[in-house]
């Protein structure tokens, strides 16, 4: 299984437009690993997690051809994870040619909220109407906690997230052959239901929410200390293999040092800091 991190930032990306904090200053000066797009990931060459606002710039920079994508997992409908402007261009009125079918998995609530955003781009457009699904060449698979879908040779299992229950936020376990990967951004600590489900898996890798720096608390997300605790919990329960990798993603600038210092903190706590363009295979 190959995973490419197309973006590793939280909602505001990094650096913030007007900010002069240490992390943002490092982003302006050093660029590289301190420059972060909004969170998204690619599995292989044909499955994307979250169609966010920065996927096209990431695709150009990292040599990824978005036209190859056939499968799409949406964690939730917040604007930093879903850009309806990308999706509406699949409609023939935009003169797009050679559009290939696309399978989408998301919760029923997320699909509803995505449809609301889509209708702002084109009145009446919806992912809940057959006529519009045909126009956009999209097949929608509504999933909830514990349900699975098969996308090609992969098995996808939805896991509940407490990030925004009203939006139906989900985490996903992606299985490919004997390999398993958990994408767990935009979440609080794993719920008991989530842990009970995750105990059925032996993960080779996990990407986990890491929105705030050490000791900084915010709504609906993990900070560095909490992310380290959740990773340790996954290892202790035997869910993440002893040799399995844990990557932090969805990083904001709040309380965060530049990448080099943050990496040292992560190494001391048993995980790694992902960066835009990081590609890993296992």
C-alpha cells in the first residue's frame, strides 16, 4: 500500500496569511516541510481521502494526476476538507471531457451537507438526486460506523468520529491485501465504540489528528500530547502493530514549533510528523 500526504495542515493551512508566530514565520522563510496545505491523502494512484481546496496545487507539485482517481472517501463536509467548486466542474456545462465514473463513500449527514455546499455552486445540484449523480458521473455509497464498502481491491471500513457528530464525521480503515491503514484526522479521543471496532484490525500505519501543539487545547481536535496518548493506546491494545508507523497530520500553527523541532518532540513520543508530499509504502 502506498500513501501520499497531499496536505497536512488544519483549516487555515500554514503559514496563515497574516501571522508572525514561530511556525508561520518558519513557513515563510524556510518553506519546504514548514509549508502545509489543507489535509488530504492519496492511496495508491486512484483513491483520495477528502477533496479539499488544495488538492490541485498538491497534485501539480507532487506529480499526481487527479484524473486517475476512481474512488473517494470523504471524512466530513467542512470547507477545508470539501471544495464543492472542484466537484461541480464534472458537470457537462463546464465543457469537461472524458470524465470517468467516481465512487464516493461518506456518511448520510456528510452527503447532505456536501449537497448544500454544491447547491451554492449550482442551484439545485445535489448528491442526493439521481439526475445530478448521473450528470456528475458519481456513485454514492452511504456508510455509517462499522459498515464496509469495496472499492476495487480495497476494503473500506467506516469508524465513528466525535469531531462533529452533526456532520456525520467518519474515520476510515483502508485494507489492501494484508495491509491496513487508519486515516483518523479531525477527531477527539477514540470512543469506546471506535476502539471496539478497531480491535478487529492489525494496523500497519495510522495518520492521526494533531491540530494543536503540546499543552494547547482546542475544540474538536487533538493536541500533540493527546495524539501521543492515542497512538500509545493503539499500540498497547495491539491495534497498531509494534513495527507499525504513526504519522501526525492536520497541523495548525497554534502552539506548534517549526517542523524540525516538532519532529524531535514526536520522535521522543513514538510517532512521526507527516509533511506535504510525504509518500510511504508498506
